[in-house]
C-alpha cells in the first residue's frame, strides 16, 4: 500500500455516505479511500496555496465537498470503472466542476467560508505583478527569428503611454 498523505478536508465516512456503493466493493478498504483522500487534499492545496496560507486550521465546507468528490473520482477512475464506464458516469462532470471551483478559489475570485460563516482571509505575503505590456505579444521569444512579429497594439499602447507623460 502506498504512503498515505495527510488529510483534513474530508473523511472516509463522508466518502462512504456520499457514495455508499463504494463500501460494498470488497477490493476497496478504508486505507485505499484514505490514500485517494490524501491525493485529493494535495491537489486542492496545490491549487489554492497561491492565495491561501496552508495548512488551513478551520473546517471549510466547500473544500470538504470538493475533497470528497475528488476522492470518489480518483477511486472511480483508478480502481473501479473502465474508461467507457467513466464516460457514462456523472463523476467526470463533478471533477470538472471541482476544477473550475478550485481555479476560482486559487485566483481569489471565490472566497472560502469556514463552517461558522466567516470568510477566510487570503495570503498577505504575496502580491501580483503587472506590466504595461503584459497583454501584448512578446517582442522576443525563444523561437526562430523569422517568426518574431511586432504587435501593432503594443506599439500604439506604448506611444499612448509615453505621450501621457
């Protein structure tokens, strides 16, 4: 059995309550479920670590739901269903929804709320860096020199910016 990663967002009981059929599969033990719970937590932490300081010390229902769904998805994909069966399963859609939520949480677009209803503060030790040319095509890159282009919008934007001084 592989090393089990630390888990705090969900529980074996919650996974079994969410999808009771997992408990009837004799080849799946609590240790297997805990392993996939650890994978789910590591995935979540990687997605939200840029915006939130980890480890979180409070219960966060949204992360509990996401971790439970990712755990079940991991079990389904890696242990229980064939690719063809997985395409017919609703868990692929749950996985996509979880990824969208995690992307929004990680970007600070969707705040995390703890079990008592308080919004968790984001990290204060990191800051976004912006450039006046960040939305333009780069002037230089690692490709062939013949493929380099001048972004006319960048030239116009720079002319406008400089004329404002």
